[in-house]
C-alpha cells in the first residue's frame, strides 16, 4: 500500500497511463480544441450564474424556506459546483494533463464526479420529497426538520465517498491492464460501480415518478384538469431530460468496461458525452424551479432590480401572498392538500 501512495506524486505516471490506453496523445492546442474549450467554459459560467440566482432567491425570500424549495436550493448548489468543477477540468485538460501528478489528476476528475454525483442524488431527494407530498405522508414537520437536513447531508457524504474512492486507493496505479480507457488512472471495476449506482438511482427516480403518475391518474375525475396535466407534463420533462442527458455518458462508460484497450475508438471521444451530460445542470433550474410562478417572478427581479423583488408576493389570483413557515410543509404539492377533493390539487403559485 505504501508503494501505491508513493506513486501519487510521480510526474511521469499520468503520461505512462495515457500512453498505454490512448492510441494517440492530443497535446497540440488546435483552433478547434480552443473553440470547444471556450464554449464549454461559457456554458459552465451560465450554469454557475443561473444556479447562483436561484440560490439567492431561495436564501433571501422567506416564502421559499419550505422543504421543497430547500431541496431545490441544494440541487442548485450541486449544479453550481458542477459547473465550477467542469471549468477546472476543462482548463486542466489537453496538454496540461500530461504535466499533472496522479494526485492532481485524481483531484481534477474526483471533483467533477463528486459534484455531478451530488446533483444526481439531489434529483433523487426531490423525487422522494414529491412522492412523500403526493402520498400525504408528512416527514418534515416543524419538530423534525433534521430529517430533511440529514437527507441533504447524506447525499453530499455519499457523493464525497463515491468521488474520493480512487484517491483512497481504488485505482489502477501499477496495474495498467485494469485501467479504464476513458479515465486512464481509474480502475474499470470502479467505473462499473459508478455506472451501476447511477443506473439504480435513475431507476429509483423513474419508479417514484411512475408512482406519482399512478396516484394522479387514480384521483377523482374532477381534478383531471390543468393542474393535473401540468404535473404530468413536469414528470415527463424531468424523466426525459434526465435520461437524454445521462444515458449517453452511462453507455460510454459501460462500453469502456466491456472493451479491451484500443478496441473501441469511440471511447476517445468520451469527453463529448460528459460535456453533454453537464447540460443537465444547466436545465435543472429551468425544469425544477422555473415552472414555479413565484420563482419566475423572483429570479428575474434579482437580475433587474438588484434584489428588490425579494419580499412577499401576491398570488396569481390577486389574493395577498403568504409566508410559509420554515420547513413545515413538504412541498408546494402538499400545501395544496388542504383542499378536500384530492392530493393532486396544486396551489395557485406553482405548477410543479
């Protein structure tokens, strides 16, 4: 074990692994590579700004201090950090890669894995919260808000562990034949483990939203109106975008595990698949928060008025707005459950 960790500062180890797994080493900073890198950096800056605005809105307006919006804030935080990590990853790629030590390489790739994992776990937490709200099971009472905080903390802890396993020793240093082609210092079995965990999360999210869909469809006929259809539309968008963004990356990693070295040329284009997956962090605020009328008013207000839009808002029907008691309701769905007809009624200020 000591000899393994002694390799972490070896400046020649990264090049050794890349020479073994890659057919050619792209060390030249061509115009096309520079344009692609600039585009990715601009995209990630948009991710950071977009999610930062959502975080400011959630933090400064007490109306958003309910469990659902705090989950959305956690999602925005993980997506924001994913954007920062991907900028660092892009700037440290290309010719810079071969000058990194293994510990620097692990930090570069691990930070991206941690933040993207946290984003995925946040999506799972939101799906659980929405299922709880539909099922009318209150987990987030005013005296039990620690459960929500524990769920958020657990998502980050698991992400840290998952992303940190290679630097803790689950890597292929000293075992070139076990190395991934896409991530040349990562062991193939680690890559398979990550893909399996993410696939299980995807299936769990699908199962939860299918359950929500069944509950909505089984509701009374008098609630099968615009609110119900809006919920079903949101579920469809959530599942569709998540699958579209992440399935190519999962597929390329599975192919990486199955292919012997130098046998699958498409693996050398894997960075395009990961860049595409990052789009999920750009789209999450649109899908999960922009469909809320309150946030649609709040976030642009932060941009144009420098925070003047942060007070209590009036509802869409013109009635006075109200402040939610912190962490008392499970979500905007649950807030509408005081209606006697069905738990699928939605409050006027949101369509999620």
